[in-house]
C-alpha cells in the first residue's frame, strides 16, 4: 500500500506539469509589485515634504506682507495722511474689482494675478495702488534657500454693488516661495475697517 501511495502521488505531480512554476511566478510578480509600490512611496515622500514646506513658507510671506502693509496704513491713518481707503483701491487693470469681469481677482490664480499686475515681467507693477509687489520677505541667508516674496493691494468691497463705504476694504496679500515652475503661492484676504475719528 505504501508503494501504491507513492506511485499515486508521483502520478499526480506529473499530471500538472508547470503548476509549481506558475505559483512561483505569481508570488514573484506580487512581491515585485509591492517592491515597486514601496519605492514610489519613498520616492514621493521627500517631494511631498518639500511641497508642504514651500506652502508654509508662502503663507508666512503672505502674513508678513499683511503685517507690514497694515503697519504702514495704520501709521498713515494715525498721522492724518489718510482718512479713508478711497485713494488706495486697486482699480486697474480694468475689472480687477468687479465680480462680473473676466479679470476679477478672485477668478484668477495667484500666478495669473501677479502676471496681470506685471505683464511685461520686469518686476515692477504696471498699475498704481499696488502697496507692495514681490517684495522680499526674508533675505536669503543660505545658498540654496528659496526666495520668499509678498504682494499686497487693496480692493473696494463695494465695487460690484452696494452702498459705497470708503472706511472698509479687502486687503489681498499673496506670498510666494520659490521661482519658475516650482513657484508656490498662498493668498490671504482680510477685511479691514478704519476706525472712526469723529467724536460723539
């Protein structure tokens, strides 16, 4: 009986030639796909970390631009140089403050908006009332450090309709980190209200 069983098992293995080879190939293919997936994950992790870091730096630049612009405006109000925001609104290029216009600032990406303000790309805005344009937020102290800049302008929040009020405004701050195709941006929009100096 033992001899019969051994012969029977040999007969079965000969009945399925290549079965073991197919199983081995499938296992190797599975291990290979897992290995490739791990390589791609470990390869993209540093890129994701860089993107997050650049996004944080761009946000810091936008916040820094807001702080500096607000200090200047506050000083102008306290010294009596300004009594309202009327002469500080960005009105050009045409439609930048109108929600129905194609150039409305909220319809444009940060990169498109910066290009609209400086169409010739010389680093100087072609329009008045841009409070700051691509100002350096933090000097590059180390070689290889990405440049950080900020751009600030004011938008009349009643330009699209409503009762005119020159004591409030939307301050738009765009921070950038890097340059060229690796440019990362962040935008802040803050509503400002000038304090009334009229007594009771």
